[in-house]
């Protein structure tokens, strides 16, 4: 059973999350502030952390920074603070996803499943990537989508692999630019917009199914099974 650490200074939120997560088969630890959470993180090594941002003792952002210094444990931020700047800051500091309160429990559980699935340890000799409708031969740089081979440029292939490896997770513009072009690319956001546009055309193919979703002013999220919802 996967162990989830829930961190919030609101008792009602703790109760709702603990009940829903336990009903879905997860072991749940709880903490009322970031300092207590980090102590429980060190003691119990959870598989996932769900944390609020504004808390006494140590904020959710400080908790994220502390965890990232020692581990890659997935972190899902829940907060009433819905400004784009705060979302970008949390994600750039190491959070893996961000949900604004109030939220749908079904959506939260879907995000939890996606983060736990993404964090599953790969085989050290694995040269294939299977995610949703996609199959990727990493060694041969070959991609098939629902059985149809896609013809991608090297940069398009590199971008798709990064998005697939983080399927369901929002990736900031800065993170993607750094992955594809290195530190020098971080100041050229138009690079990623153009490349995303090119890749979308090859993935969507006029089918009405969209695989790459925009998170306005923040970045992009890949839905590996596709969606018919508007971007």
C-alpha cells in the first residue's frame, strides 16, 4: 500500500483528505504544519506528499524546498492562493502539481494516481516507454500513437519524451526550456510555444483529441490518453 503524507493546518481538510484517501486504499499520515511534516517525512518516507502552502512553523513552500534537498518524493500542493505567480513559484521550487481550493476529490485522486504512477522506479535496462496511447522506443527514437508511427524532429521527440515521463503533471515553461535547450534557453519562451505548436499538430492530427493541455501563464500538461475537452 502506498503511504501518503497530508499536511494542512485546517482540521476539516485533514479529515476529508484522510477519509477519501484511506477509502481509496492508501495509508495516510497527517501533519498540521511543515515542521511536523518534515519530521514525519524523515521517519516514514511517504510515497507522496499533499501539502497546503500557508501554515505555521514552516510553510508548504519551505517544506517543498526541504524535501527537494534530499528526495524526489512527489509533492502535490493544495492552496487557496490561485495566482499564476504562486503556482509557478511552487512548481519551480520542486512541487510536482498544484490544485486550487476548493477542488474536486475525483480530480485530486486522479492527480494522486498520476504522480504515483510517474514515480514508479523504471527498469535500469528499459529502452521502451509505454504511457496511455503512446509507445516510445527510446534507443531508436521511434514513437507510435495508437499504433501509428509519428515522424518527429529530434527536438519534438525530446519534448514528447519529457512530457510523457511526467504525464499528468504540469511542466512550467522554464522547466521545459531548461530540459530542451539548457540554461541558455530559459530566457526564450517563444521557443517552447513554437515547438509545442508543431508537436500538437502531429499528435492531434485533426482528430479532435488533444494530448497537450495548456496551463495559462504556467506551462503544459500531457494527458496520455487524450481528451476532447477544449484547451
